[in-house]
């Protein structure tokens, strides 16, 4: 129909598991521009966005979200 559609959202949850809807949209898109946030701990490109006290996969709202790189995410996700 000659329309251009823009979609923005997170591609993964705090553990690095892709969101199915985002994967599907990226798969059918003609162009994908992936933009990285900046890690709040070290300044590198962020890998995931975490919320330290989050227990559910999706938390609605913007309170407490923190983008972190892969290396810094280990301290929040129980890694090494």
C-alpha cells in the first residue's frame, strides 16, 4: 500500500533470550537498523537491559532499567 512502517523495541530479555515477536519482525523487514545502548557500568556497547530486582521476563515501566554490556551483565545475572 506504499506505507513505511517503523518499529522500535528490545530484541532480547535480560538473559539474552530473543523476543519471538521482534525476531519475526526482523525476519520480514526489508531493512533492520540495530542501535546499541551504552553500558551504564563501563561505557561499552550494551548487550542486554536488566533490572536488578526483576523476576518476571517482561516488566512494564521504565523504573530501574539499566543497559549493560556482556561482560558487566555477569555480575547481575549470576555469571562469573
